């Protein structure tokens, strides 16, 4: 029943967003959990999804800048040196990666490393943020609409990740690039801060303390360790899923 309704919706979308779609390779559900009709809808809507994600990237930078109403930056970016900015806004970077990944596919550009970065970013930040918001931060200290938006929009990122296997090969060098980038982020976010770190998203679950250098978050609490553990586990999960997808795609190619 659900499949029939989904396919009818897909045919309706196809009337307005007709496009050549990459073939579905019948991969196992553990690496391709979305129904084919939903994959097809997502790929047909690639350009609108690109736009949504790039707008989300801009929103994310605004959020990390303390939601300024003028050119003055506050928030986490305002408190960090300029050279550390590339390490801080992980979710905006992930939405940028998936937006550029879909655009590269539509334009016929070879960019498997970008597809791998998009997959890792959407899996990792798409699941890390809802976990942190629901299990650690809670709704206190933030507008309810923004709290719900953060959870819903990041879960949508996790769904987007499972469109990528339709057009990416997940080559070992490409996966290595993603592992290096997100592994490096885990290290400097939680274990070896550099450039006046740490660089992970400020957690409302961490109490604010006053030090000689000013006000700062207390990273000695359990919430910090739980957020770190989740980040590392999700990097491992993304690595496993990317390499497993590669293996399953190779199996399909050999059987064709």
C-alpha cells in the first residue's frame, strides 16, 4: 500500500521534474534503506534540494555567529579566531557538501571525494545533532521552533545521505578523504584542541564557568564525553556504511 502511494507521488513529481536517473542497483537494505520511489523523488528534486541545503548552510553560519542582526559577530564564531572557523560549523559544512555533491552529479562532474564527504557529513551531523538535542541539551534555553527545527532538519540530512549511493562509487581513496577530515574533526573537537579550541558545537548541557580568560563552557561534565563518544561512533558508522556500500556495489557489478 505505502509503496503504491509512494510511486504515484513519484510519478506526479516526474511530471514537473523529469530527469534521467541513475539505475537502482538493488543493494541490501542495510546500505540502501530508503524505498526506491523515495530515492527517485529525492533525485528528481535534486536542484531544489541543492538550493535548500545551500540556504541551510547560510542559516547555519548565521546560527554559529550568534544570530547577529548586524555585521558584528558574536556566538561561537565571534569567540574563535578566524583560522579556526573551518573547524567549527560542522552542520553547515555538511549541508554544503550534500548540496555540492548533488550539483556535481547533475552537472556530470567526477567528484567521488565530495560525495564521500557529503555522505559522512549527513550521516554524522544528521544523527549527532538530534541525539545531543534530545538526550543532552533538552529544550531549555532555546526557542521551541528552533529546537524542533534543529532536530527535524538534521534528521532530513540523514535521509539525504542515502541518495548518494545511486550516483557515487565510494572509492577507497574518496572514503579515505572523508575519514581523514571527520576523524581530524573528532580529535580537535574533543581530545586535542588547537587554535583556542575546542571546536565542537557549544552544548547547552555544559555549564558556563568564569575563568581568568573570561566566561567559558565546562568541558569536564559527562555531557561532553557523551557528545564525544557519539561523534566517534558515528564516524565509525559512516566509514562502515561507505565501505560496505562500495563492497555491495562491486558484488552487483560482478554479477551483471
